[in-house]
């Protein structure tokens, strides 16, 4: 992987662009640090500076392994970027989310809309296959969670819960 471009998005965030695979390669932006309402616009500026105004005419990956914080501004940006890319039959792929970033992605349901992979190799292979749109793979909130642990969480979700002694509400199982 050759480094193509780097950018500092303030004291708490950094971006780096690399290409994976054969020419022209799968463009992956490696994000490090905190991405909130102040730093998220830097991702857009970085993409436009790196590829020009039509950056959404290629597949783009965001590597989240170095991200320590994301907020609703980041989630909104990712959804908008995915929409722009899909309108051009391109795909946004998220890779290697950890910690708080992984929890936020799971809580807002983003892996149901945008493919999230636990490795860059898996993401690059999905792009290389070329079947678009990519159907998001199964996503587990905590990587390495066993099937037994997930099924016990699902059993908890199948129980009926009484609220105030009047209503019975079925709690839906966790998906994973």
C-alpha cells in the first residue's frame, strides 16, 4: 500500500489515503482520532482535494481502526456519502471499527445500510467481486462474540416484559 496523501484535521484527528490492490486500487481513507461536528467536514474536504469534485465516482473505504470518537455529525456524513456514491453505482465501505465507534455504528443501525468489515482484506475482496450494491455482512457489536452468547441474548429478548402491571410488551431480540 502506497501512501497517496495525508492531512491533519486539527489536533484530535488525522486522515491518510492509501490504495489497496491492483491499479487503480481500492481507495481507503484511514481515519485516526475524534470525528465530531468540528472535524467531520475535514473528511469531505480531504476527499475533494484528493480526487477532485467528482470523488464519488469511485469506491471509497473508511478505515475506522484509529477512531476514538464519532458523533451524529459523523453518522450523518457517512449516510450522505453512501447516498452520493450509490447514485453513481459506487460503494462506501467501513472497515475495522473498534470501541466507541463500533458501538455507535451498531446502535444507530448503520451496518444495515453500509457494509462494515472487520478487515481491509475482506473489504477489498468485496469491491473486487464487483457485485453492486454490496449486501452488508452480518455485524456483531463486539467482535469475537460467540454464537452461544448471541443466542442467549436473543432468548432474553423473547421474554415478555410487564410495564406498570398493565401492558405486556414483547422485547425484540438482538440481531448479530
